[in-house]
C-alpha cells in the first residue's frame, strides 16, 4: 500500500512525465499543434477535483476518454431498454395528444367565429356612439337656442300683471320689484343689437315706453309727496329718512337710468327742501341758545383796568358772581371733557333758569351741526349715490351759523372762552376724522382761522392794559397781593393749562410778553411805597401769590413759574437782611466789617473788648424780644402764612450765622473770655428757632 501511495504521489507531482508521454505516445497529434504553455495550464488545473483525480490514478487521457465512451454507450443501451418498456404508454400518450389536437382545432374554429361576430358588434357600437354624439350636440344646441329664446321672450314680454301694478298699483315693495323688472326689459331692448332689430321688440317697445312714462310720473309724484312730509313742523328728519325714504331708494336709481331729467328735478327738490328745513331749524336753535347765554366779559374786563373805574356796583349781581371767570379757568375746563355729550335742549335749560358761558353754547351748536351733517352726508351717499350734493344742502345752514358767529365773535372779549372754543374746534375735527366724514373739514378750518385772530386781539388788549396801566390809579397802600397781579396769575395759569396738551409756540410767546409787562408793572407799583422794606414785602407777596396760583392750576408752570421762583428767592434774601438790620444793625455791621479780621496778622487795628462788649450786652438784653417783633412783623406783612414762616426761619437762621461769627471773633480777642457770662449760648438761639418752627 505504501508503494502504491508513493507511486501515486509521484505521478501526481511529476507533471513532466505526463507531458513526455503525451508528446511520444500521441500518434494522432499534429505537428502544427503547439504545446507551449501546457505545463503552466496543468499547474493551474491541479486545484480542479476531476483533473486531480485523473492524475492521481496515473492513467493517461486516452484511457480515461475510452472509459467515458464506454460509460456513455452503456447508458444509451439502458435508455433504449427503458424506452422499449414504456412503448405502450408512449403510444397511448400519442393518441391522447392527437385527440387533444382535434378538440383544440374545433375550439379554434368556434373562437374564430366569435371573433368575427365581436368585430361586427364593435362596428355597430361605434356607429351608435357617433349617432349618440350627434344627437347630444343637436340637443345642446337646441337647449342653448331654447334658453336664448326663452330669455328673449322673457325680456320683451309684458305680463298683464306688470302693467296692472305699474298703472294702478300703489308704490310699495311689490311696486319696487316690478320697477326692477321693467328696468331690465328697458335696458335689454337698448343693450342687445339682435334684440333691437327683432320684429317682436318693435311690437312690444311702444308698450314698454308707455309703462316707463307712467312709472316715472307715478314715482315722481310719490317722491314729491314724501319730500313734502319733511317740511312739516316738528318732524324728525333722520327717522323719516332712515325708516321711510331709504326703503324707496331704488326709485332714484330707476329715475337716474330711465329719466335723468326727472331725477334731477327730484334731486333739486330734495336739496331745496332740506336746505330750507335745516336752515330754519338751526336758526330756531341759535335763537333759543342766545337766551341761555351768560355774558362773561366786556371790553373793559381787562387785566390792567382799575376796578373802581367801572364802578364796583354797576355790573349787577350776576356778573359780580361770575367776574372771576374772566381770568380764571375754574370749572369751565369741564367743557372739554363733555365734547361727546348730546347738545343742550334749550327749553329744558331755560326751564331751570340756567345760564351758560358762550363756549358751552358753542360746543352744543357745533355738536348738533356735526351730528346733523354726518347723518345727511351718509344719507345722500346711500339714497342718491352722491356726496357732493351735501354741500348744496348745507349752504343755507352754514350761512345761518356763519351769520350768528359773525355777530358774536366781534363782541367777544373773553380770552379764556375764545381759547376754549379753539380747543373745542380741534376736538370736533378729531371726532369728524374718526368718523371718516370730511364734509365739515373746510368749515371747521374756517372757524378755527377766525378764532385765532380774535383771541390774539383780545390778548393784546390785556397786554396793552398792563403796559399802559395808570400806576397812581392802580396803587393801593397795601403790601398784600394786588388784584391786578392776581388776575394776571389766574389768566396765565388758565392759558398754560389749555395749551399744555398742544404745545403750540404762539401762546407761549404771548405769555412771555405778558410776563414781561406784568413784571414791569409790579416793580413800578412796588416803587410807590416809600420804604424799601415795604417794597420788598409787596414784591414777595405778589411773587408768592403768582407761584401759588400757577401750582394750583397744575405742574405745568414751566419757565414762567421758574422765573418768579427765582425772583421770590432773591427778594426773600433781601427782606431777611432788611429785617435783621432793623433789629440787630450793630451786630451785623460789626460782623461784616470786623468779623473776618485775623488779630494774629497785626495788619489791622486789633479788636478790643470795649468795642465788642456793648454789642454782646445789647444782644443778650433784647434778642428774644427782637425775635418776637420779627415774628409779629412777618405775620402781619405776608398774606401767605406758610411763606411768612419760611421767611422767618430764613431770618432766624441768618441771625444764628451772624451771632456764631461774633462768638468766633470774641474767642480770638485777648481776654475775650470775660464776655462769656454775657454771651447767649448757641443752643438757646436754636431752641427759639425750633419753637417758631413748631408754630409753623
């Protein structure tokens, strides 16, 4: 076995021997066949199982080929034997295949017949489909023709019911619907050229024209009757417009399309009616308002005019009660919070015997004008489809208001009232802007333009009254606030308050001019007092009063208030010095002249005890009494208790500073300690200051 295995391994690995055998023993090989590369190919085939098996057995290729041929021949003989055994079955299978072939041939003939019949049916269906499409197209054309013909007949035919309604019916909702139908028939006859040339229309058109004329005549009479109802006294025009006329607004559209002349007649009749009715109503309302007017100011009610020159008892009880309203705003400002309130009802106000400043009547009149104009503007747009006719309607009412305003404005000397009216007009312009109704824009602008020059003229009268004031006539031997200055303060505070939300420059410039004039007047009045102290007290009282009035009006005094606060501060300092000099002149003179000297320098004459001792003893003997006199003087001199107490505290504080400087000076004197027994302690003076502070 080992030998056989060795031979096998040898023959498997020694490829050269096999190649040698092939070259020698192969008799059929051709000399032309090249065996180059055969060894390499055999090396590559070593991995193939079949080739490896052949080589391992050591057999030659020819032997292996013969073995394969023998095997194939044996398999062939075996197959023949199997076929012979199955011959009966194969004959039976052949017969069955022949029978199936005959059956399939019959089925083929049958299906061919079916196919021919189906082709015939498909042809018939196609013909039917074409016929159906043709019939559908003809049906569609007939429907289109029918609809056009039906519309044509409907458009030109005049039903007996329509004739009956147009000729004999009442103007109501049914009549309006019939008018719409008639309008469509009339427009159809004019719009479509094919209809216009048809014989049917020629037969119907005369009847349509007669119906048009009858309808126009009837609705014209109807509208004239409705417009006549607007002229009746005590008629609520807005309710009549909204609940009656608007229901028939199609009448105007019908007339506008089919009888322009009659439409213009109706339009002109409405304009004329409303012009007269509204003019009469506004005239009556203005006359009723005039009975409620409260006269606030006359041409003599100016800041710088002396009260006694007009006679204290010549104005009557009611004007005296309202005299302060000439310069003070007071509750009159509330009118700007009532912009959207309903207009005054004159007979109710008259029954309560109430009187109103003119700005209240002005707001009420223009509130009524705005509401009426807004309603009329919207009605004209809705009913007539026109907005421009509003201006024709309100020519009369606006003329009535202009006439009234033209008589009131030249006689108005109430600057506060004029400024309130300017603000009212501004608010009314905002109201109309929010409503998006521009119909009164030009009128409100015109009123605003008229009010400003009048306000400027009245303001200049006040300004000239201050500049040209008679000082001797105005002067009174009284240091308390002057009534002219109080007028100025109230007047300025009123205008500042009315201008704060608008920030317009012109009123500010005017107030600055007025401030300069009153400042000059105040100084001239102060100079009428013989004593400097009285002049200062007079100025302080008036400055303090001006500041107080400006603060009461609101925190918007601005530059004017700051200006008077500076004047008050400077004059307070002057008064403090004057009142201290009145009681402690020696002390103040010494402190100012010698108190700052330094004895150690030797450049000045030294301060002696004999020089200081009288001042110390004098102060110690009467300082409390002097402070009490100062307190009484302040109480009687200043009308504002709070201001007086501030001034007294400032004076006492300044006195403490002077005395402290005196004490420091004594400490620097040789032997000054001998005066300690006569010196008043600083704590004692502080105690007195606190005592008067508690009084405050």
